[in-house]
C-alpha cells in the first residue's frame, strides 16, 4: 500500500524530500537558528504572500493559460485597499473593495484571452503594464501609511498572531491550499480545468463549458492576488508603489518546482504548497548559513532547472515503461 | 426495421461549395453502417450534420422518430438523443487517468459538485473489465491514457459512449495510423457495439477493414450518396469495384 502511494505521488514525495534535505543542510550549517522555533515563525509570516498567488497560478497553468499580470494586480489592489481604508477607516470595506478590484482584473484578463482570443501570455503582459501604470498615476509615486489598521479586528483575523506566535496568514495559506486541492482533485470544476489544459478540443467535445471555466480561473487568480496584496498591507501597515515587484520569479519558481507542467493538464496544489515553502526558506537559509545574498538567485536557478529536468526525465521513463 | 436516424433531402453548403446535396440517409436499430468515399466525398460533413456540429441548411432530420429543428440542432442536443462521436485523436485527455476520462462532463457528484471518486472508480473498473474487456492487461481506472495503445484508447472512448447509453456511436476514421493488431482491437469493439444492441456509423477509406463488421455500406461521392448496398448482396471485391468505379468517373 505504501509502495502504491509512493508510486502514485512520486512527484510530491520527491519535492517533500527536497524540502527536508534543504532543512537538514541549513540545520547543519546554522544549528542555532534552524533548531530554534523563531525562524519558522518568521517563515510563516513571509511565505504566504507569494505562496497564495502561486496556488492560484497553479490552476491557471494547469488549464494551459498563463498570467503575468499578478504583480501589478497586487499593487493596484493594495493601493485601492489602503486608499479605501484611509478614507473610510473601515478595514473590512477596504478588503471587500480590493477583492472586487482583483476580480475585475481577472474578468479583464478573461475577456482578452477567452472572448477576444489574445494569447494569455501577451494579454497579461499588457495588463501588467496597464495596472502598474495606472497605480503609479493614481498614487503619484507616494506610498500610504496605514498604521491605524493594526488596531482593527480584521487585522487580527488576517495577520494576527494565534497564541501570540503563529501568524494568521499561514493559516489562510493552508486553508486556501486545502480548498484549491479539493477543487482540483475532487470537484467537477477541477476536472474541467485539467481537461481544458490537456486537450481543449476533447473538453469541448465532452460538453465542458470551456469559456466559462477559463474565465473563472482568471477570476480566482485575480481575487487571490488581491487578497495577497491586502495581506501584505495588513502585515506592513503600509502600501508602497512598487508593491508586487519581485514576486514574479518567486511565484513561478514555486509552481514549477512543485511539478506543474508548463504545457498544461498536469499539476498539483500540494507540489506548489511545498515548492513555495522551499522558495521561501532558501534566501533566509543561505544568508543565515553564511552565504552572501548574491547566491540566492543562483541557487534558485539551480533548484528550478534541476527539478524541472528531473520531472521531464521521470515523465519520459513513465511513458517508456 | 426501426429507424434511429433519417435524413430526407439534406443539403449543406459552405459558401459556394456544395458539401452535401439531396442526401437521403437512414440508420436502423442495431445496425453498423460503413460510410465510404474518397477524400472530399462528404463523409465527415454528413457525420457532422448528423451529430450537430454543422446542422444541414435544408432538408429534414428525424432522430428516433422525432423531427429535429435543424436550425437549433447542436452537439449537446445530439448527445441528448444518444448520439456520440468517437474521434481518433480528440476523444480522451492523454494526461488524465482513465476514470476521469470516462466520466468527464458527466460526473457523479454531490449537491456541491464534488465527485464521488470511489463510486466512479468502481464503475470505471466495471466498464474496463466487463464492457470493454480490457482485463488482465495491466490497465486500471488509475492508468493514464498516454500509456494505452491506439486501439485501447478507441476502446475506452467506445466503452464510455456505451456506458452512457448512447444508442448511436459514430466512429470517425478510428483506425487511421494504427497497426494491424490495433485495428483488430477496434473492429472487436465495433462488434461489441452491435452485440450490445447499439448502432454504429463507421467512416473509413479502407473497405477491407470494415467489410466484416458492417451490415450495410453507403458510398458518398462529391456530396451525393451514389451507392447503398447490403453486405449480403456483394463481396468485398464487388464493393471495391464499386468504389473504384466512382473514383474513375470523377
């Protein structure tokens, strides 16, 4: 039974062992940090921001599409959130308005890709520039200080510390991961996502409403991105115009390390979940272990190239057997 | 014999091109019809007009005795009437397990849309072993389509159509690019369709493959039906000669 489990979930098991190996290496290099609890609390507060977007992007890529607009959607959502909070002093209303903006960004991506027929990679590059440009215009290059948000109940619910230690955003990340896992693996919607990415013609022939499902996938990506942007604002009690920049590489790396196929049709939420944790611990792990920050990107590159090569070889072997 | 499909005076144009002209076609209950003809003869257009992909422009269409509104006829409606097409390349998702392929678009779900996975896997196993007969060849509901041979893939798509009570299964050139062994598997599946009391329209170029499993042959040429023969009335050589005759007259 254990053998069947390993065989069926070889990718996820493999990526899990990579995570364990990395942690063991960091523990060996810096035992005082990695054998104590504080570093893990810090990881739980920082990893969810990129990881939540990676979870949403996993569905987009499995469906055979791409979304490169999310760093800018994060910025505009954060801007709308902080502006609304400053004018209403109500964090919940600000959260809802920001989520609506994320939803609108997803709808626009869906319109461009599904209705007009622009390839998703091109449409979302365009939207990335559009949202970033609009944000810069609206904020006039100024950041927004929202320190009073720390006093709100919404702050406690979204980024508070459970039991004085566990960051709430880690719980939200886990809840979203479990929900998306169930959607992808156990729900008819997830099945449609897989078949659209695998073979769109088959999906159409088998009666799947391909256009609606693709629309919904872009919308969930927009909503999760804005939620992540709002979490960053809550955590920092601040919004700044370049928010979201720098997440592109981290998010894509999390998805691909997790075993999602760039060709669509295949991918796992568990893989992305672990992939996001790996990406999240590398930078801190390297620096604490005595490496300079310059090593970070090189190590990211090595891990991404190695993992996707291993997946390619494993897929080939599976087909040959 | 009971008519499952009856097209009367069917016409279909694509701009200036007359794809189908005055087509009178019938498919009876528990009958296998081999649809033959050269490239561009109109075989695929006829099939697509019967399965709702391109409804005819003019004429009458009856399915199971019900007159169809040809202007509103669609693939979805055709499936409601129990017509399902099996395409060689487009019927299954390669990267998905068989149980998902069998139930795609028609899952057993609870009121929240969640799939009853255990039940579907049990049903898939039943279909694979009892309905299709892919028993003892290392194929399970969790097997991925990409690991199946071409003939086995056709078998799964045909089994799926039968499981969902399709009365009319249309096979659109299902043996193109298959080895002889795989072609035999597909022909066995066609015999199985007949044994289960269903009907089948089989499009092919190769009369030698289809001869033994067909009850009747319909020959199309330049959008018109030019021949309609019962198998008992002619040998495979006669059928070949008829086809050659139409090809030469072009």
